[in-house]
């Protein structure tokens, strides 16, 4: 394993991708549950996942993502809920899906497990 891929770019990992996809799925399910009591579970899950993805963004030094994820964590906070209803929640759900997918795809961090390749070593063996 080398510290670069086959095109000479550094080996990177997308640690925020899996929790971002999970959050997008939870938000899609939440669209159907907005007016029900089960939406409280969606709010907990989204707020927690926003903080998890925010931690990965912090570790990757993707400073642009932190305010977006912090806003999602505050809006979906079930302890001190914001008085949003109906179509505002629906629009917020879709905006949050876009935020999570964008952050999951764009936030990358270097792979510390990648070993540097020795100069002149045979590749592919």
C-alpha cells in the first residue's frame, strides 16, 4: 500500500460519508413522519448524526462544513425545539439532506495507515 494512489494523488479517506448517508436516509424517513409523534426520534437521530459528521469535518479541517452541521444540530435539537411546522420542516429536511450528502462527499482526510512507497520499488507486486 502506498501513500499515493495510482495517479500520484495522496491517499485519502472519506470518514464522514457513511454517517452522512445514514443521516440522509433518516431525513427521508422523517419527511413522512413530520406531523407525527415519531418525529421526535428523527430529531434525536439527525442532531446526533450532525454532531458525528461535524466531528469528522473538524478532524479533516473542513472548516466550511462546521457551521452547516452545527445549524442542523441546533434546528433538529429535540431538547429545545424550534417552532417550525409544515412546509418549513419539509424544506428544512431536504436542505439538510443536501448538506449531509455534500459534506459526506467533500470532506476527506489523509490516510494515516498508508505507508510511503520506497523510491524505485516495483509497483503492483
